[in-house]
C-alpha cells in the first residue's frame, strides 16, 4: 500500500466551483506539504504544516486554503477555482525529527483541470 | 526570484554513457541538497542527497557533486539506462532563515536515455 495517498487522482471542474483535494499518509510523519507543478516551473510550495496546530503559507498560497484534520490528513481547498489553477498537485510528508534532514516523500499527484 | 535553477530543460544520452544533470543555486543559506526523479503519472521519488559539509555522495550508479564556492551541484548517472528516462528535479533546503523546513525546487530536466 502507498505511504502517501491523494484523492482524487484526476478532476475536471468549472470556474467558480469549490474543490477539495485530500492527502493521507501512513508514514507517521508530522510534516506535510502541498505543491503544484506547472510545465517549466518545477514544484512550487502552496502550504505546509509542521504539526496539527501549525499551518504556514508557502510561496503561492493565494486562492488556496488548507486544513490539517489529523497528523495523517492534510486537505487543500480551492474556494473558487479559476483556469490558471489548472496544474498537477502533489502532497508530501517529511520526518524532520529523525535527524535525516528535509527529505520529503510525495504522493502520486492529482491532475486538476479548471474549465 | 528563482533560487534554484536547472538551466537545461532536456538532456539526451545514449545507453551506457554518462548522464550529467546540473543545478545552480543563489541562496547561500542552503545547506542540504536533494535530487528527485519523476516518472509520468507518478509523484517525485527521492534519489540522492548531499549535505553542505560534503562535496560528493555516491549511491550505486548515482553520484552527486557539490561545489559550494560556485553554488553548483550536479548529478552523474553512470552507466545510464533506458529506465533512467524521467524528469529530474534538484531541490535545496536550509537549517535556518526563511527556507527552514522547506524545499525549493528547480524547474526540472527531462532525461532521455536511448537504447
């Protein structure tokens, strides 16, 4: 079974709709992240959470919100989707406390299309 | 402000030869560097990393070199195999400052290994 899972894997929606992308992990890591990938731009950080009570904005948080429901669950919401939010979205986790630095482990991604 | 740059969008190599992927960074606070590999329809997977206290790290066919004075790192794959064909991302993090606990990614390089 995958350690980091994302649902849905693919989603097509219309401009103005509210969308939630979900991420679950069984790795027992405290830290969770949301990224988006666009062609030619690499992965850019949207939000990150170092524990259940800690939520931080990344470099491109406008238009997005998150919820850390439990150590294992971190959801990303688009309150009113717009076409330029069409992208691949990845969730990741890391266990910084192990002393193994910032190695992050990624889910399989969600391909979101906003029409 | 692209703090981590991969200036080659693509690289084509013959099977059995060496693949060299390059990455430059501008933030002198970065002290830990990683390479990720990504296949289509999958999330990035961790490949190899290096701390700034080292200038080389090897893992099988993969070697990462770090030149701190030039703010440059490279990934060598020897010998290259068709299964190495993927997108490679370099990433960097810092123990302090605004990059603490976060990874900054380059744009990615598409490696194609021809049989």
